[in-house]
C-alpha cells in the first residue's frame, strides 16, 4: 500500500461513512471520486439529522412549547457553529440559504435593488472570471441584463490559472462588484485572493467569493479573506443537501434591501407596508431548512474534530500523488494546473479522443464514480477547446489505493475503446 | 458483463466508422444540445417529395450519440417519410423501455442496426445521448415540411 506523508488515518475515517462500504455492479467496491459534486455524509451527521426529526422537530422562532424551543436552539446553535468555523466576527453575519447558488443570487439581487452607494446600474461594471461555476455567472448576467451594467471577466492562462495581467483595466473605478471562485470546481485552481481583493478595495468595489469548493477542504477565514460576501454550500462538506450559507459584512447586511419577503424576515406588517427584522433574519424569509442547518452544524463539528489543516494536508499529498500517476497514463491531458501547488483535490482531464461520457461509463462498471461533462463551467471547456472533461475529486476519506484504482480503470477504458 | 450490452460491437463500429457524417445541402438545419453533458449535433434534412434524400450531420459527443447519428443516417436515407416516422417511433419506444423491452423479430426488422441500442435503455443517463440525433431529425423534418415556425435554420 502506498504511504504518503501527511495522509490522514483513512482507515478510521472511512468507518464513519457507511456508504463507502457499498458494493456496486456485482461485487465492485465503490470508489467514490465525485466529491466536488457532493461529499458523502458521516454517521455523526446522519445521527444528528435522525435525532432532530425523532426528538425535536418543530418550526423555529415562534412557538412557546418545548419542541419549538429545542428546534430554535438547535437551528441557531448551527449558526453559531458555522460562524465559528469561518471566523465570522458576528453570528448575525451568517445567513442560511438552500445552497451556494441561492447565496450568490441573493447577493446579486440585494445589489440589484440597492440604493447608492451600492447601486448597480448602466454606468457601472460587474467583474467575474472565466472559470466560474454557472452559479457565479448567470446571476451576474441576469443582473447585468436587468440593470444595464457591463459584465466583464478575467480570462485564463494555458495552465489553468486566472490571467490577472490586465487587472487594472478589468477592475476599474466603474466596478461595483467583483465576484470570483476561491477554488475552481473544474480546474482545481486555488485563486490568488489577495491580489484581486486589493485591487477591488482600491476602486471601492464589493468583493464576493464563491467558496463552495474551498469550505470543505481548507480553513476558511472570512476576516483573512477580506471579502464582503462569501458563499458556500453544506452538502459538499459532509452536510446534508438543501442548506447553504451566505456570509456578509454586518454593515452591508444592515444597509442592503431584502430580496425574498415573507414570514420570519419581518418586524411588523400592515396592509400598507412592513418593516424588517435585522440580519440574518431579514434574508431568511419563510420556514428555513431547519434539519439541514442542524446537520450542517454537525458536519462542521465533524470536520473541526478532524482539523481543517489536516484535511488540507491530506488532500495535498493525495493530489500530488494523483497528478503524478495520471500524467503516466498515455494520451491523458490534465485540464488545469499540472502540479499540486495552489490547487485543490479536483482533477479534470481528457483521455485521447475518448469522450468523457464513455470514460465515465467504463469506470462506473468498475465501481469508480467520477463526474463527466462540463461541470457547470462550460466557458472553461470552450476556453480549452474541449467538449467536456472527466473529473476525479478527492476528500478526507480518499486513499492512494483509490487513485491507483482510477489509473487502472483508465487503462481499461483505453483498451476498451482502443 | 453489462458494459458489453451497452457497447455492442455494432455501436462501436458505427462510432469508429460513421455513416454519412459531414454537412451537405439540406432543406432545414437544426442544432440540438444535451445540456447535461454538452453533446451537440447540427443536422440537415433534404427531402425529395415524401422521400428522405439525405440526412447530414456534424457533432461532438460520446460514442452512443455519435453511433446513433450514424445508424439514423443509414436507416432513414432513401425511406419514405411515413416509414421513417415509424422507425423513429419504434426507436423511441425501445429507448424509453428502461431495459425492459424484449426486442422481437418485428422490431428488429424495423430497427435493423438500431436494435443494438436496446442495452443503452438500461442507463437513464445515456438514453438522451442515443436520442439526440433522432430528436434533431424529427425537428429538422418538421421544419423542412414547414410545420413549425422555426424557419429553415434553428
């Protein structure tokens, strides 16, 4: 068995994840390498979800009965846990949404309806990058179409990094908001936050960071990032689906208008007008995803108990090993950085002219789960002149043996279509 | 092995040596995509009265989608429209069978090489790949007959 420095005790960790014992297709042990799409869930999270529904289920914030109080305490307790996890200065800066897409749409809509000095209109500009997930492209395209603001973006270099060579022409005095991904979901690239934030601050633009592929894998410190908004989702970090987070600086959350109206987000309502609850409730209209938030809290506890730095170290070692092994496969081209430096544990590649769909199908037959397609980042595929990629993505329970299984599986793919 | 039921030799042969690939003159052209995976096809239909004179296409995608377009070309060119629609409907029925259709001789007679796609119908994620060119053909034919407002190009 391959031993690499920095690896976690995956034998122990894998015992927490019942699904990893699954056998598929008549006896193939599951090799789950689709963690960038969603992570598996540890027993510790599944138990908390179950407990919540079996013991404490109620709606939050209103009832005076014991279950309502327990549910509220659990829901708000999850907010405390998430706030601590991302080093938020205040728990009131943590807004629960249903996923990162909703978080990003929420910011775009806050700005779309905002007054000065945040107002986005036809005289202003929005800046994104070519490596964004569609969820950080389309909300800004919509905002641009509705307000007349100009949408601009940073292009990519050949080796899968942001081309910031014209940063001063891209982020200008007209720029109102800069939104970019911290870790690319298709290229694996870790982006240079500081350079972009510094330029954005120089021109007074707001900074939004899509941390969906970062929060599960590295220490996320919203104060160190110096962004104005940070979005991520729960299900990629051992939590359930249906729960996302938008962190925003308190003064912005106070100033910016609500987007969705309804129960929970109000102070008083009359037939003529309403006043709003303070953040975060101002942005959480309706019954929130209560169990899901509680589950996310349990996921945060789980990840913290392992240690985010340890997870990063594990994935870095594994990525280094995987990149090396994959580059040994004939005709394999990595789309993205070809070293483990400044990159996460998501590796996209093409294999000769075998279509990724076919690659994924033959791998699946061997029990190996990868993602194929454009990964909701079609502009990246267009940029590199490819229709799609095969993507293997690792997490804290992934092992060198699984990398080996992938490499052997790809050999089988080549033989099959050779 | 289940994989062989999807990747029949007939399918792999069509994938490696596609029939009628390339765009030629047509009465209507459509461009269809499969948004979940990025497979694309541009397809043209040329009619001579009720007879399909040519189906030409260009596209990118997996072996299933490419082989399916090749089989379509082989099967439909030269056929009367009514017969072609019958083949298309039979193929659709087979692909929507979730692997449960037991292709009989009658079906095999209609579908010829396309019967090889029976195994694909067990894989829900791949059914759309197999149907991409057939949906494009149906759309292009409607347009060529002036049945939709889409005009001659899509």
